[in-house]
C-alpha cells in the first residue's frame, strides 16, 4: 500500500510540472514577445496655405498632424526626441521634432505636431510645375522612433518603429487627402 501512495504523489508532481511548463510557455510566447511600436499619422490637415501661380510654381503650408505611437506590448515604450520629415519627390520640404514620451502598455500615445512645409527647400529639377498645374501635390512622410520597451522593470529591450505615409495636398480645396500609412 505504501508503494501506491508514492506513485500517486509522483503522478501529481509530474502533472504539476507539465502544467507549469505549459503556463511558462504561454507566458513567454505572449507577454514576453516584444515588438516594435506602430507609428502613424492618424489625421493631417493643412493651415496657413499659400500657393504660387503656374508661372511661379510654389507652395507652403503648416501640416497639423495627430502623430500616434501604438504600443502592443505588455510593458511601456519610452522613446527620446525624434524627427518627422515631409518629402516631395524624395526631397525634404519640412521636418519637426517629436518630443520624447512614453507610450503605456497596450495603448496608443497621440501627440499633436505641426510641420511647416515649403517648396522653397527643393533643389534641382522636379516635376513641381506639372503637379501644381494638375492641382495636386503628392507628399510622403518618414520617421523612425527608437526607444526601449520595459516589462515589469526587469526586461528591457531596444525596439524601433518606422513610419511611411503618403498623402495628397489638393491645391484647390487646400486640404490633405488620401492619407495612407504603412
């Protein structure tokens, strides 16, 4: 009878160990799987808009944006100052700083940012004249946020999120249209 009790105890210990391995594996695959944040423009509007004439093609505006950092991790993502750039035809026509902040665990941090853009910053030959004559100027935006994800004040990992958005600046309505971020 004594041997049967030992076998039962060993069976319980084995079941407990298997259960703990399953719990630890699920924990490691979900909570400890650290990803980079998703960085996007949620909205973009134009203010202080000015455009030149077809004989003197130019434009300038202030782009008022809602910059979003979506943190899908179970720990917070802290990032230092970064830069957002607006480009036309591959050339930077405006940039601004994104202040250092912290995106809490499993949440989205939204920041209002204003970026002044001007075609005066363009160098070399571009197709700006044809874009202004068509009434639509296609813009892109780029940014990289490098920061650190901290889980339970123990695990710290460097991660980064990249933003690449396209948008169209409609010269007749003075509005930003077709905002698409990846």
